[in-house]
């Protein structure tokens, strides 16, 4: 019944009970409704206890508490800082963007490789997701991260993320043998575990975070499907540009902590010039070692220049044995 039908029925009942006319009954009911005090607003009742005092916005199981997320800070000027604090995809995207900006002026082949690396920046997001799932202590403290974001302090965000970035740098590699033997099996195992997880999220934030991880896992599994033709009709082999995210993380950590940046030239203590391919990291401090590629005099159009050795020449060298490169004409006659 509508509200008007309810009012008419009540008026007829009152008229019959009091022996008055229907019009008088409606008038009496209308006056009563006019003088009735408004009902207090309804509040959501819950059996969960309230959030503990001094909550930092990290969320507490079994309590009414919404965890703070960088994406909720909607100031336009803080876009880079906010995205750098968002795990897993936002930070991976920003690290790739920083690498892109730092290498804007390079050769055409290098730009093409960077484009492929930019497309596969989601691989770093997948590594972040796996690391934080297996080692929750790597996730920065919410209170510290929130203070850095609200202060528009990119350096503070990077400092808070340093343990996770170091773990990602140690996991990822530019060594082909290690990639296929160690790293890819770990990511395959994590993808299988995510696909087999049938638990139900308790909040919409948890559901949204799980959806992000699901999309990363689906992209990882699709990347290794059978070979298909691309838009140009060329057969593309399955796989990802797995060397790119290692370079992105190394470049960030070297800029903050010192050392030789990826693709910089170094002089080994035995006198050989070499190219720093990747850095090896410990729990703290600058790089402890470098994966280097020996530089040799070029031929066939590269005469008079040093180029990386095409076959072999890669080795892992302690950081103490990698010195800044100083040009020497003797390098072209070795």
C-alpha cells in the first residue's frame, strides 16, 4: 500500500472507533503527524568493536576500520608521488616512467627496446605482488607512507619503499640462466597459487586488491601461451621482456644510494673496460657487485669505438673491482 492508502485506512478506522466523520478523522491524524517529533537518524549497527585508539589506517581484522590507500589522496599535484606509493602497479609504472625520462635521447634500437620494456612494466608489478604476499614485512608502514604522500615528498616515498625495491632487485635478473632456472619458476608457482585461491575477501578494498593481482596473473599466463601473429602478421614468440624491470629498479636504487648505473662504462682493476649490465644488492648500502660485459674494439662500421663483446665476456665482478671509466687510447688496440 502507498502512504496515501495507509492514511485513508487509518482515518476510516479512527472514524469508526470514535464515531466521528471521516473528514474529522483525517484532520485529527494530520495534526498529529504535524506535531510528531522527527525520528532520530538510523545508524548502522555492527557487532564488531571500534577501531583501536591511535589507529594509523592500516586496518585491523575484526574491527570497523578502513585502511588508508594512496589512491584516496586526490590532489592533482601529487600524482607522481601518489602513484609511486601505490602497490603493485602504480610504483612499477612510475619506475618505468623515470627510466624512460632518463633515457629520452638514445638510438632508435635502444628506444625500441625501451618501448618493449615499457609495455612489460607489469612484470615488476607482479614481482612486487609476489614479494609482499610472501613477505608482508616488506610492505612499508602505512603511517610512514601516508605522511610521505600527504607531504608531497617523493624521496620519502622511495625511502619507505627501499626494502621492497631491494628485494625486487635481488629477485629479478639479467642473467638468462638464472631467470629460467630460478625466477620464472617462482613466478609460475605464485601464479598457480593465486589461481587456486578460493577464499572470499572480507572488504571491498581487499576484493579490489585481489582483482588487481588476478589481472597481473592472467597477463603472466597469457604471455606464455602458444605463438600468435601480431597486428602486422609477424609471428611473435611467447615471453616477456624480463630484463627490463631489473634495469628500472637498479636505476632507482643507484640514483639514491650511489654506484654505477645500468649501461654505464667501468674500468676493471685488471685494466679492461666493461659495460655495467646490472647491479647486485645486499640488505643495505650500495651495490656489492656488478654483472659486466667486456668492451672490445669494434669492426665493420664500429671501427674506432668500443662495443660490447657479442659472444661471452659477461662476468660477475665485486663492486670494489669496478672503477669509474677513464678513456684510454690503448683500449682500441687491445
